[in-house]
DNA sequence: AACGTGTCCAACCGCTCGCTC
DNA sequence: TGAGCGAGCGGTTGGACACGT
């Protein structure tokens, strides 16, 4: 840790950068580049350590930096990437041109306090028997195995597993950081008052038990992948136990959204869920013909194009 | 006006990784 | 092989500011 010695020298200035210091650093870097950061302060005439100069340049002064509020698209991307890779801020930042890891980290830490308060999260009580869920035509069996295994473990232990399983499973379901699974049925699904009984009821034209091609979002590569799934028909929710923190979203033809607490099986809110009450509910929007992760808050204000049935499982702690 | 509290975010700290010799 | 070093990363801090009392 010898590099820290530079920051311990008494002549080294700390704290906020003055406009004059910024100007010196920018002038030096733009004319000379920054081959070795430890040499930059002296050559640029700054009383800072190289590390501080590097940070200032990367996080604030470099010309391609993007300032200002995050757009909704950026926010969605951050959420989905964080779900896939966790607190790997540099990795997340690499997908957002002009944004820095520090900025995203700060944004997340502010954002999370407001939007994702720790819920009281009861343990998962039952899991879906594999035979009752769905079958896979590609490598998704392993995904499902992982998912079910995780549900049989202590929640905490599950979240500590490494991220390598993302690659192992092809990334279709990012496990175990975000042991999510999702399935949905055909086209527009009309909700009724009897939601739990209706969710898996066969509906004309839905082809629920046929193999269908889905577009699945790979949160590691931020791409959509076609994949075939075969869905079973469920008579009612009594035959299926939905893991903790699942949200069921039943969208009607008119764009009505109904969120259901799977554990309670109660309707929470006609138009969505309260992000404070139910911070772990996320939904997938397929308005544009593909699936996008959107947050609960957005659901409340989005009253259209939320078709179909979706079940998503997200970890109770992030 | 003065004080307390909460939020935001720039900057720092400690650590790991990878390169060089 | 391993010590030394710089770069990079993620966690944390602390100061500025906003807001409420």
C-alpha cells in the first residue's frame, strides 16, 4: 500500500477542488495526457496526490462526462443491471456512456433509500414442483434447478453465492443475486375479480400449454434472447406456491393493472403496488413488443400496455 | 433567527488486481 | 517467486445544502 504514502504527505491538499485546481488539471491532461497519475500533480502544479487527480478527472473533469439527472432509460438499465451483477458499479457504469461508477453508486444509494425500503420478508415456505412449473427446451433446466435449490436454502446464504452462475446459466435468469423467474401467458389476459382462480385458467386463444417463443431479458448483457418455453395449465393458485416476493400482474385489455400479493393472495392495488409497501415488486412491460424491467412506481402511473400475466421473483434484500 | 435533522454527492480510504523487475 | 508499485474498485465519510421546527 505504498501508494497511500503520497496522500499522507503534509503538502498534499485535500477536500473539494477549487476552480483553479480544476483548470490546472484539465490544462495539463488535455495537453500531456495522464500516463502516470502519480506524476500528474507535480507536472500540473497541483498540491494533490495522483490518486485524487485521477478521481477528479474521471469523475468530474473528463470531457465525455455526462452530468444531470438520470433518464428513465438509464434508471431502468441501472435497476436491471444491479439486479444482475449487484454492487459492481464500474460494470454497471460501463453500460451507461458518460456516467461514472461513483455517480451511479451515489444515485443508487439515494434512490434505494427512497424506493426500496427493507420489507418484512417472511421466508419462502414452499416452492413450485419442477414438474408443475414448466419445462425447458434449452439450458434452462439448470436455471430452474438453481432456482429451486436456492429456495430450499437459507435466504442469506443464497444471496452470498457467487455470480458465476450467471454465466453458467447463460444469464437468462440471473442467479443467485437475483433469483428471478418469470412466466407469462399468451396475449392480453383479462383480469376478473376472482384473480387467483383466473390466473391459470385456460383462456381461449392463449395456447398456454403450447410451446412458445419468448423474448427473455439477459440482464448481464442487456440483451433480449429468444427462448422456447412450454407452459402448463394451472387450475388455480392452490396448486402452485409462489415464492416470496413474487408479484403477479394481470393486465386487462383496457390496460388495467392488478397487482397481487402472492403470499396473501390479496389484491393490493387496482393500478399497481405501493413501492413503499411492496418494494420488491417489479414488473415487465412488453409495450413495445419486448420485455422491459420497470419499477413499481412506474406501474402506478402507467395505465396502458401492461398486458398478460407476469410473475417475477426478486430477492428480498439487495 | 437559530438550531436540528435529513439528503445528496464529491472525495477519500482501504483493499485487490495486475504488471514489472 | 515475490516485492513494489500504480490503477481501479467499492465502501464510507463529511461537508454543503435544504427543510422543518
